[in-house]
C-alpha cells in the first residue's frame, strides 16, 4: 500500500490511453473500438488480481472477490468507463480504478471478505455517443427499456443496436428478474466543482444528489427597424429576456445555498445589429437538494417571468423538459463512512453533489453512498481535469474503509 499514489496514477494513465484524443484528453464512447479495448484491459487487470470476471448482456463488466460466509450478498463499487468527447482522466474511470485497487489492498491486508466484494465498470453514463444516458446503471437495476434505444443512432448515423452487436453485446432479457444480491453500492468520483479544493479537504462524503429542473424559455416580441422604431413602441424580446434573466439570478441569490440557477444558453432572432430583436430563447437550469424548495423556487420564478412578459407586451412560452427529483444517499452508509474517516484521521467534508451520477440511478433500488475527491479549479469534462495523487490516495483509503465495514464486518 506504500505505492498507492503510484498505483492509482499509473492505472489511470493506462486506462486513459484507450481513446486518447489528439487534443490531449480522452474520447471513449459506448461500444466503440476504444471502449472495447478499455473493458478488455480492465478484464485482464481483474483476472490478474484473482477476481471472478464476467460481463452482463449489455457490456457492464464485473470483477468479484467471493465472500466466505454470505455468498448471496454483494458489496458493489465502481463507475462508468465511457467519457465525454475529449474528456479527462478522472471522470468515471477513477471510480473503477479506485474500486479495483481498494479491493486489491483489502484482499492483501485482510484476506477473504465475509460478503462478496465486486468492482463494476459500467458500460455508459454520459450520453456522449447516443441520445441516452445511464445505459449501464439502468440495466443493473432493470429500468432501461429496449424500446428506448432500439431506434436511436449516433451522430454518424450508426444505429445503437448495430454498435452494441458489433461490440459483442445484446439487450438484457427483460423477462428475467434483476440481481437481488447487491446489498450496497459505493461510488467514488472527482467532485467536478471547487468546494473541496477551496476548503482544503481531501475527501467529500456525499449525503445527496441534487434534483434538477431544466427549461427552455421562448420570448416572442416584434422584430422592427432599429432606427425608425421609437423606444416606447418596441416589443423588444432581448430587453424582456434580460430583465427575466436578472430576476432569475437575483431570486436564486436570495434563496442561497444549496440552490443554484443558471442561464447557460441564449439565442436571439434575427440576431443582427440594426434590428430590434423579435425573438429570444434562453435556458434555465435549477438545482436543489430539497424537492419542495426546487418546486417552490421554480413556481416563484415562473410567476415573475409571466408578469414581466405582460409588462413588456411580449408572449412567453416556458417549457420544462427535465424534472429530476433529488436523490438522498443511504443514511446508514453515510454514517458508517463518516465514522471510518474519523477513525482513519482523513480530512473530509460532508456535502451534496451538484452533478448527476450513476449513484442516483442505483440509490432508489440499492443502499447507496458516494465519495468525492477534489477537482483542481473545479474543472471536469476537460483534458485539464486533475486531482492531486495524494488526494486520490486519500479517496481510496476512504473507499477502503467503507468497503471494509460493509464486506468484512458481521
């Protein structure tokens, strides 16, 4: 275990070589050649450590250290092997590598666990190749449906089913029940924010994953000549939209943490210098750990937007196209992880996750918890994504503590 930092950085670099992007990052998409190579590399590493290795029908990869007593109970850890386009070396693959090494170190130190310890390299989470996300974890818990993907294609026109079959996989048999042996799932991930780095903490113990609501807001005014239309006669869509955006952000600041609101995209029509804008479209992304607050805030904001539209004499259409509930982590496992971190003198913070993860898919079905390690400058989904080796090692120690309590204790 003295070489923990070296072990994890080396394995991350090797895994990151499968799909290495000329622009400096990693592009490893579901069922691609690079994806297959990455899974085969992980398969070989798992076998080398004496784990029992198998794939499920859709390509999730599992490596199992069998338990000595409760052989029908499994403690699962891992994450997703796919990346965004030109992503970094940590998102997703860190969770797989850390779980693999944690099981390796636990085996070396304590021998065989009482319950099965299993690492999973999930097929997909990002939705980067096909317009579907969480394909891996949704198949683990049986919520993925064949009809949701059998007619979709990637940007090159390759059908999902064709890509899956070419990689050697097929649909899950939905007539069969899902696994009932998984008694806990623990995922470690880079934070994808700057809270841990700012507060100089090496580990985050996650209590919940935020709920998200996303909207498209379309404002329709009247396009007209910029020189001949007096200010009092205008129905300026951008002027109306700008006041609306100001209200959204101002109201979110009043609510305070952990609520966040983002207007990340704005489109203007006709978008030329000498025409009063006739249309504006902007997005709203609103997140909070409490569903009731999320609903209350969006109701307040929507009322303000409708009032402003009336004041400006423009039409408004507010389309909510995402409504994901917050997902709490399992209180017992969170408490167990905190106690383990205290016992091992780890520098940690209890926090929530502002991003979505495979854990939110498993949590409604399996007792689930998450750990974070810092992301330098809060950067993720980017070749500049980085976590200090010392923090990586602390994260593995925290994961080991959790897995030890769950798999080795009565």
